[in-house]
C-alpha cells in the first residue's frame, strides 16, 4: 500500500472549504483511491498548514494513475492559483 499525504497552505482562507469539498469528491471520481481523508487545521498557528489530505493506493502505479487523472488535474489547476505552498510525503505503508 502507498500512503500519499499533502499539506496545503492558502493565500486566502476563503479557499479552504472549496478545496476540502473538491478533494472529498475525488473519491467517487478516481477508482484507484482506496482511502481518502481531508482535514482542516484547527490550531491555526504560524507553523500550521490549512488543510491536510491523506490518501491510500494499492500500488505506486495506482498513485501515478491518480496523479494524471483528469479530475485530479482539474484540482491541481485550482490549487496552483490559490496556494501559498504545498508539501507532500509518499511512503509504503501497511
């Protein structure tokens, strides 16, 4: 199993709700996603990111298919316009 975690920091907090809803909608659109969770930061400290995405895939190939899927690419275009920064970690998991 591959776990894909992404943290988003937005230029403007008004984009958080749309990003969360758009990410949650990916589960129904991309069959390779085995698990998807989205969380909004509640501490709002200086070091916090605004939104976290945790997804799981059966294989690296499934993660790569997700990355190029049109629904994911549409989200990537939106994020490119509204993000301050994005960081990710991908690792093998149980």
